[in-house]
C-alpha cells in the first residue's frame, strides 16, 4: 500500500530525513518511535503533503501512485489521513459543517453520493458516541478552545468518519488521560481491517498495549535505525534510545 | 512542492466573472457639468420647479466645495468635466408596463448574473425596481404593494406622483451641502428608488433594487429615499454587479432613510462592482453617502452591507438616533483584494435618551488590498443612558495587504456606555493545510474560514441574500491565497 524508498528531506537547508525506507502493507500497523527531533512529524507531514519541505531524493508509492506528486487534498481523498500532533484551530467554522464538507469532498472523489445534513448528523452522532465524545463539541468551531485531550479525541473522531485507507497518527496519545487513551485506542482498533493500515507515532509503549502493532521502528536523526516487533517497544521503554546508537556505532564504522 | 502556489496563481488570473457589457443604444448627453446640463436633466424628467431649484443650489454649493482627501485611499484625480451626467436607454418614453416590453438584451444581462426577473417575481416574491443606467426600466409588484398603500417606484416617478412626500423628506437626512459627493449627487441625480410604508404596515416582501452601471463613462448618481411611517416595517435589498470596463467609473449615490415612531428599516447591500484589474485599472469608484434618521421614539434602522467590489469604496452608512429608545445597527463585511481600497465604517450619533447602537465590522484584506474601518460613536449631552457597542475584526490573507482601524469617540455625557472590541487575525498556512489534509481544496478552505469569520454579519441578511453573499465571497476569494 505504502512504500517509501530512500527518502531524503530537508527544511530550511537542514537535512531532516536522511534516507527512509519503509513498506506498509494493507492490514498492518506500524509504530514509529524515536527521540525528540528525530524527524517523526516531518515524515508524517511529508507523507500528507505539507509545504515547506524539500524532497532531495527518494520516492513514495501509495496504492501504485506517486504520492509526492499529489496535492495534499488529493492524498486525503485517496485515503491518507493525518491525525495531527498539534491539531489546528479554525475559529468560526463549525466542526460538523467542516467535517461534512470534508467527507463529501472525499465521497465526490470516489464517485459516491454526498450526504445531506441530516444523514451526516446521524453518522456524526453515532461515531461521537462510540468515542464518548461530548456532543457539544460537534457544534463548536473546529478545535477552538478544545482542551488538549479533546483535540486529540476530535482527530480520531474525524478519522472514524472519513474512514481512510492509511491512518497516520502523530502522538495522538500525548495529552490523553488514562480513560481517554483506552477509548481512543478502541476507536482506532474498530477501524482496523485487512484493507486499512496505520502508522502510529508515539513515545510511549502504553498506547501499543491497546493498539498492538505488527512492527515497531526506531527513527533516530532521520534514519530508521532499528525495526522489530512489539517487544522492541518494551525494550525501548526499559532502556531508552542511547544503546541503539552504541550498537549502531559498533556495527558500522563511524563515517 | 509549490503545487498549491501554482494552483492559486492560476485562479488569481481568472477574469472577473461578471465582466460583460450589454449593447443597448444609449441616449446620452456629451460629457461635462454646467447649469445647462442640470436644467436639461430636470426638464427631461419633467420635474417640478422646486426640484430644479434644489438641484441648482446643490450645484453652486458643490462648486465651492473641495473633494475630500482624508480617507485612506489614493486614486488619480477625477475630471468632473469628463463625465457623462445623463444617459437613458432608447426606449418608449412611456416606460414599460410589463417585462414583455423590456429590452430582451437587458433581460439577458440579468440572466447572466443569475437573477432572472421573471423567476424572481414568481419564486422569491421580490418586487424589483431595476435601475439600468440612469433610468428605471422595470418595476414589478407595484399593484400588490399598492393594495397596502406602499409606494415603491423610481424616484423620477415619485416626483410626478407624490411630489409632496418627496419634497418633505428629500435632503432631510443628507442635505445637499453635506459633503462634496452628496452635493454632486443632489445636483445631477438621475434616478433611484422611492419607498414609503404607511402607518402600521408591515411590508409583506423584501423590496429589492438591482443597480447596474452600464453605459461607458456614465457616472451613476442614484438617489434613494425610504420613509417608514409610524409602526411600519420594511426590509430593503440593494445588490449590484457591473460589466468590465477600461476606465474608472464614478459612482456617487445618496441613500436617505427616515424611520418614524416605532418603525423599523432594514437596509441590506451586496456590492460587487468591477474592482479593476491586477493593477487596479478600470475599477469603479464608489463614493456613497448613506444615512438614516431614527426620528421617532423606539424606531430602528439597521444597515447590513457586503462590500466585495469597486476599486475604491468610500462609504459610511450612519444613523442619527433622535427618538428616545431608538436603535441604530451597522453590520459590515468588506473584502479588498488585488489593488482594491476600502475606507468604510459608520457614524452613530446619539441624541435621544436610551438610544443604542451596535456595530459589527469585518474587514478582509487579500492580495494588495487595503481595508480601513473608520467609525464614529458620538453621544450628545442629552442622550442619557446611551449605549454603543463596537466590534471590529480584521482578517489578513497574505502579506502584501493591510488593515487599518480608526475609531473616533465623542462622549458628551457621563451616563454613556461605550464598548469597543477589535481583533486582527491571519489565515495561516497551517489552517489551510489542516483543511486540505481532510480533503478540502485550498480555495474551499479559505472561503470556509472567511465565511466563518463573517457569520455574525451574514446572519443579519435575508436568507437568499445570505446565500448569495457567501457565494460572492467565495468567487471573489478565488486565488487570493499565496
Ligand atoms: N520547517 C522546518 N524548518 C527547520 N527545521 C525544521 C522544520 N521542521 C522540522 N525541523 C527540525 O527537524 C527536526 C525534526 O523535527 P520533527 O518535528 O519531525 O521531530 P519529531 O521526531 O516529530 O519530534 P517530537 O518527538 O518532539 O515530536 C527538528 O530538529 C526540527 O527542529
Ligand atoms: Mg513530532
């Protein structure tokens, strides 16, 4: 579904991603962990088409298409969803109205019929209930004045309505309380299916107890320095990241 | 990764959607202004003698006045001798009795604008007094309104049929000596609408006039007068679009509203005249004087405007609150893009006791647009317990545009309450990206954010007008990001 090959990305003349290779098949859940500033959000942004990055080498294939050649909204309509690390506030724009416009843009793209206000409201209510989201958030302006946790929950709420094929979650767990973490994880698990894949960026192994990943990758200084299964996350939790650098230093001569 | 920017540039190059010209032969005077021209205008319209005298007084006053230069706008000097002051479509002098008699080409023009008159009559129940160039050529629903004693007709006709009413109120709110442009308008006004709602009558439909500037080099000098008698209610809509032009066109209208005891007037405007090209060439100069008098106790005047067009806008719909407990309102959305300049706002003059005024102004600047809010809240010595609330928000799209706010406050009384809130925001790239990531185009994102910003004003518009306004804003914002 997603294949990243030798991806190099810089911003403001500084190289941030230095050769990423990653293959994600339908149905898989990949977790990306790594120290602050290692490039996790940058990877998520580049995959979803944010401006301001220079791709100096490499390619990304998404469902047989050149992902990097597509506009952000085209990627979204093709099924790429990014749950933002820092969701953006859009004052004056009603949450429900916004999401219906988004869903209908995606449905139009797929050649499906648009949902009218009533149909959408029904859908939105049922999903909100699933995520135990306060209904009043539906009628408030997008993310405006939402608490940190409410914002994160709203991201997953949006994802559950837009039903993407590739969900990229950037630190969705940070800011969520213990109960919310569980509810939100259940929301994500409910979306897991053989056609759908997830890339989950997190710092904490706790989330991965709820959303059990098939693979765990460690991103450090713009490179994936180690990949493994869910036990890698446990090991990282115990030992931190420094041992990986030592290991890498032993394995390959310092350039 | 500059796909977004490219896309936006492409959209920015889109032509003005309503840029087309109707080819109707016009009967026009040669350019220039003199006493003779004024006499001619007046005689063509077979006006009463007092009207001519009033026009001439205005003309002499105007000759002594100086064009104002305090507004935050710049434009080349206007040669007033190079303007045509009268032009009328060559049609029967009697005027048409029904739409069948209207020049088909004119009707076609309206269709292009998406406002077919026939449909409007039937569907919307809107009475339309269409001003084409300087003479009204279509008037509808007159009879139905007439049943309730409502007068809604071209000003030229009102001067024939209701001269006493016109004489009593014309110039009573905006005297001919008021300002340079009002004086000019008083001297040469061509036509406009007159509206009178009798005592206790609630006007059963929105009254609507579509103004349209068409003949080349024809300055438009509309004159509108609306009088709401005791306990009456009327909602009036004014909307306009204009064909593409190479030359700047002057538009200096005057609108006067009079609300007597317990009466309410709602006046809504959508203004979409040609803004000029990317360099600002060819746009309309919109120098308008609009003012309402809340004469009677408990009367209310509410201005709502959506200003998206014109190269230059100079416009301050105001309220003079004379009657005790009277209320003035001003809700405004002004969008400037390309090289557009808007200096707009309101004056609320509190004279009566317990008078209130409410101002909500939303300025949006994109491209190289310059948007100025200029507002005066004045509370007179005797206006006990007067209250004014002003909210003034600016939104910037891009980094080449500007927003300016000039609030003036004069308080002559210690019981007055004045509240002023102001904000400036910028549509951020992160907001646009967030919307795009959910599947919306950059354009849709901007129009959604801007419409959200303007919500408080749009909700003051009649339903169909609000929908129009949103569409208009979206069309006008295409290509404004980048
Ligand atoms: N537009 C930019 N211009 C300059 N530097 C940038 C830009 N975007 C990211 N960076 C830098 O690139 C590095 C990677 O940032 P990124 O946000 O991808 O890290 P991260 O792995 O998500 O970190 P965290 O765990 O703290 O969220 C950081 O050093 C950051 O400062
Ligand atoms: Mg990050």
